C-alpha cells in the first residue's frame, strides 16, 4: 500500500470497508466518540475523553477483525485513516456513501442502516 495522496488512500480505504456491516460498526464508533467528547465538554466529566478513542477505534477495529477479516488501515496510515473515517461518517450520515462506492468502481450493497 504505497499511497501518495489522501485521494489514493481513500480508494484503498473504501475497499477495506467493503461490507456494509463494517461501515456500520465504524459509523457507530465515530458517533460514540463524538458523543463522548460532547459529554466531556458539557458535563466536565473527563473520563469521557478516555472513552472517546476507545469506543471510536475499538468498534472500528472489531469490524475489521471479525467482519471484514483484514487489518485496520490505521496501523499503517493513522492520520489518513482518521480523516477517511470522518469522510465516511459524513457520507453515510448524508446518504452519499453508496454513490461514492459506485464512483470508485465498487458495487454497493444497499441495505437499510
């Protein structure tokens, strides 16, 4: 995996998240991390700061090991992987992820979230 740009890495990243269940686990992890950060700020409960990356990465990594059967891209490119996690989250939130999969030449599996 010798990606020279974030756009090249994005194509690899989408391929590594080919199963809808993997993408749903990532979505749940990212949403959980955001909620933990929000709770930490609003309630001043700083243990939520520790829970944010544990939930965010934990749920995503679970999906790679037990659903997708591949290694998380964060092991090789942590910053690009984080940025792509956010991009996938937004695309899923706005209902555009299947279109992005098609754009990259992958066949989406349409399922209800």
